[in-house]
């Protein structure tokens, strides 16, 4: 069984984000790391391939400047190879253009029984790319999977719903998105980190994939204003002296909720 | 020139339109369009009068989907209607599990961008702009659609009031689902409703959330107990959802749910921007955290610098004694 995992390389979420003043798009410069949300998909893929007793896990990603540091993390976990779409003309792409590039990259990998993505990225969190990829590939999809198993050529998923979960299944090949916590991502071993350095990363441009880069100007949208939201005034902060709970009770009383 | 037609994607829960769907219908009424039409993936005969009361002149419904996931089925039906010449200027979706699938599939089918996570919309002539909050809710970005009709936009809950407009029942119109081929293969085989004794997280008047400061998964029971005592809903930071302590459905934040309760209690949560965007809209915020430098205190109306393992048991005890 061959699984392709869509992974995103993002600026470290611990550092504050910023907008590029010329385009008002998110700055994604410098060293990028593997989005935590994608580690679950990589782990899930590795487990499914192991359970199937054969096949491999490949990665597809789109990032500026040929950035691979996040990809190397996923390769160190055990993925075999990667296709990286990197092209200055794709800078500022919307989710739809991103999905088009990734769908072509998945076709370039070829022969994927299952495509796995996170539910949404940590930096842009549009949350539409997995389902857009499924539509572009003409495949069935099950989003928000919190449990996944393969039975023959069928993928069976517990899908998060507002009230609980649904059991949903479809035939392979298919696309799924997995929620955080679906599996526990492994830490790359030292051996894995060393091996990842020599694993193949096929770096391609939009032209290589036959995708017309929409870029920001052609994405069907234009940012017309960026402004500060109304700030919240800070309230009272006190050190707990053993009676902190009483402060909370009296605050709740003034709000008439107890 | 005003907008001609607005479509509002309507979801149902227990045979009723969801609150978010009614919020979107109400907002659509204020945008000055010629006609508002509800799109329903499923049977709509029981809700046409409610949807009419909230502003839908027509209710375009697919009828029972036979266990198919709505995403591809409803998007295909909408795309077929659009290809047939029934082109709305604007389609409004809630930011939900179901609507995300529908909007994403539709965006590919009609090759239009979709803008997500919005909290406001404005219409100027036939121009549509939407606003989203980024960077922990500190920055508002307004984006205009520039690629012609239809504009596809998704909205977070609780940004608009849900108010009836008093009109008659919406006219039921069949929305035909074309043959879906292989893409339509996903089928629901069973539905599980998890026992929730309290209100839903994004509708609750009081939300009590726990984070990494709880130390271990077992301690989350304190959060559940406090939420129950206050007749509220328990929530969680991304950190403990990622750690597998509680399911994704509990997550409050930029990824996850945006909540706007009357009272939000954050226990053992430092206040990463990821979390803040999901709860900063609460009317009153109470934070308990060991680290007095924690960013959560910058938005708290009442901050207790202390150990959640000491403060929460006493608080629970005090509330029980009342």
C-alpha cells in the first residue's frame, strides 16, 4: 500500500506572525518547520503501510525558496521520498491554487492508494485543501478522521461530527484528513535523522507540473484593508494566597451566573 | 447595483436548522439582495417554514442523500445548478465539518476561490468583502472578491444575530444531484452520539477550558466537573488535544472552535495566539495560571496567579456548598 501525505512547512508558531507589507500575505521566509498538525498524518501513513506489510510513504509539500527542513523531519520519521513544489510565481497562492499544485505533485508521485492530510494548517488554517485535492483527483474523501483502518481495498474511518462521530467508509484510492491526536507521532531516531539527509526530494516548479500559477493577483481576491482589532483591557490579576477561589466565586456572583 | 441572489448553505441538527444557519440567513437579509435561497443537503420539508421565516424565499433541497457524505453530493448539485444558468452572486457557508467539504468541492468545480474563517461581510454595489481575524484576533483583514459570481465565503458562529423576519414558508425546489462517479463513494454506515449532558461548546453561556497546566489527562475531570457545576461546556487548548487527552471536538482556538460565552474560564492555559483567537470574544474571562507572565492574563478580567491543582478543587468545593 502506497500512501502520500500532504505536509506543510511553516514558520515556527512560537514566533509572532507578520504580514508582508507589499502584498499583505503571511510572511513565510527563513527556516520553516514541519507543521505539528501534519505529524499525525505522517505517523498514520507509516502505521498503515506497516500494517499492510508493504509499500511506502511519500510526501508532497509546497514551500518558497526550496525549503526542505520541515520535509526532512517527516523523512526522518520514516517517509521514503518527497516532491517539493517551490516556485516564486506560486507565492501568495490561494488554497485552490495550492490544492491544484499539490494534486499534480501527488500524480507525479504516482500510484497512491491513499492521500492523507491534516484538517487545516497551523499558519493559514483555511481548512479546504484536503477536500479540494480530492475533487481535483476525482476521488472520494473522508475529512476529520479520528480513527482510521484499512480493510482490503476499503478505508474505514471514524469521522468527527458535531454530536459525536460517524463511521464512514469508501473504496481506495481515496483522500482523508486526520485530526490532531489520531495517533501519537514518533520522534525521529538518530538513525532516521541521518538517513533522511540522503532521501530523495524532487523539487519541481509550477511549469514542471503543468499548473498555471495564479499568484496573489489572479487568486480572485484582493486584500482591501488590514487593521487592529479592538483591544481588550486587562483586568485584575492577583496572586493566589489560598483564597483565590473566593475571588472567582464573588466575580461569578457579580455576573449573576451562580 | 445590488446583488441578485444569495445562497445560504443550511445544515440540520435533530430535524431543525442549526443556529449558525439561521445566523447566516439573518445576515443575508441585511445585504440587500433580490432573493435569498437556502441550500439543503437532505430533506427540507420539515424546515421550509422556519427557513422562510428567517428570509429564504426558496429552499433548494437535494432530498435524502442515502447515507452519502454531503460534501461531494451537495457541491455537485450546486455546480450543476450554476452550470444550468442559476448563478448566485454570493454563497454563505458556516465554518463547520460539513460545510467545509461542500465549499471546498464547489470551489474546484466552478474554479472560484473560497474565503474561510470570516467574522463579517459587507456588500458595496455588487462588490463583496469579508473580514477575518488573524494573529490571535489582534488583526482584522478585509478581502474583496474580484473574480465575479459567485463569491464563496465561510463564517464562524456567533458573529451575527439570528432573528426571524416574519416571511412565509420558503418555496421548496428540488436540487438534483448528478451522478457522482467514484468521487461519491464515501458512505456513512453508523452514527454515534456521544453523551453530552451540558450545552454545546460553541453555544454554551459558560465555557471552562483546561490546558497543559493540568499536568496529566486524569486531571481534566476537574474541568468537566466545574463546567457541569456552572451548567457550562468543557473546552480545551490545542496542546492537550494534540496530546490525546480529549477529542478534537473540545478544542477552542484558531484551529478548532471559536466560542463567545458570557464567561470563559481558562485553567492551566498560557494563552498562545492559537488559543486566544478562539476565546477573546468572550464577555468575561477568568484565567488561572502558575506563570504570572502568561499572555492569557493580558485578556483576563480576573486573573489568579496560582496552581490549578489548588485553586480548582477549592472552587469546585465552594460551588458545591452553595
